[in-house]
């Protein structure tokens, strides 16, 4: 009996130590749309639900993270594990998600491209402030911050990608060149209002009013485009539209928001909580 009690005590201590290295986080929300935007029947109200949970386990320099969508059934959305040994960091994307487009308006892939799992090895090498990374597909990434400018350049087979950002004279500038196609955004704060404009002619403004956060966003017209290949959807045309959102954090820990969308004249009320 004493041996069983001692064994139980050891097991309890081990379990407690294991729990100490586990962190839970997540979010949940309920949204009511008076116009049922995106529903099969037009002009019909709709209520949607969403709940997500993330489990993070840490043991020394190793971290395991799994994210799940749990509002209906438990569906894994990502699984990663990373560890570091000195200047060397190894990160494994262990979840094979589908990258097929769910709608035919975004120009995404018609079918899943295949196994999307990967392993990336990076080393914080003594090359100035640069970090060099290599993944199992052969892509090489060099990233770092130099004189206040953050740059990440990925060398791919015929499709190099460069991402740069900097804060210059109070303006936040970002630039992305992906396989020869460039996009940019410029943001600044004027009289308490954060304004951001993009190369796609979009513009947004965020400001506070008596404890509320107001976000006004204009999305430019989307032009139609033919499918770039037999594996990708075409892009359908969509008129420009504007959304106005008012959000407020409550002392209870929840948040309330109301969003009006001019595209379909819908008003969405949302209650959410994050932990």
C-alpha cells in the first residue's frame, strides 16, 4: 500500500509539472447579420457562431502549438513545433492543410496543391543583424533590421519574394514584391486618427470616440480576371464598398461591435471574448 501511495504521489507531481508547461488561449463570438450577407437566401437574417482554442506546450527551448476550430466539431487548423540549440532554430509545420480556394472569386487554387507540411532551419549567423533560414523545399530566406528598415528576402525557384517595412518621419511604409508583382501600404497617425492607404486604392481610418474604436474602411473595385492557369479560379468583378465598424471593450471582458457594409446594406452585431 505504501508503495502505491508513493507511486501515486510521484505521478501527481509529474502531472502537475507537465500542466505547468501548458498554456490555453482562444476566442469565441456570436454575430447577427440583419441582411444575411453570404447566405443562400438574400435579405434573410443570419446568426453565426465561432470558437477557437489554442494549446501551447513548452519544455525548455521547445514549443508545441496546436490551434483548433471548436464551434461545431473539433477541427485542427494548425500544428507547429519549434526548438532551438544555440543560434540554430528548427521549426516544423506538422499540419497538412488544404490550400484550395473555397470560393471562385479570389483567383485561388481549384484543388489542393499537395502536402503542405514543411521543416525550416534558421541560424542567427554573425552576418550583421541578419538571420538566414532554409526549408525542406529549398527556399532560402534572409531577414533582419538594418538602420530601422526591416527586410525579408526569400529566394525561390523563379518566384523570389521581398518584404520590406520602415517607419520614416512618422509614416509606416511597407512594400512587398512577390515574383515581380509589387504592392505597398503607407500609414500614419493624424490628430489621433490612424490612416492607411494601399496600392490597391484601399484606405482605412481608425480613431477613438468616447471609449469606442471606430474603423472606416474603403475597398476599391475588384476587376475581373481570367484564370492564370487550369489549376486556378478566375477572379470575378466586385464593386467598391465601404464598411463602418464601432467596437467597445466591456468591463466584463467581452467586446461588442456593430459593422455596416454598404455593399449589401447589412448591419452585423457581434459579441466576442478572447482569453
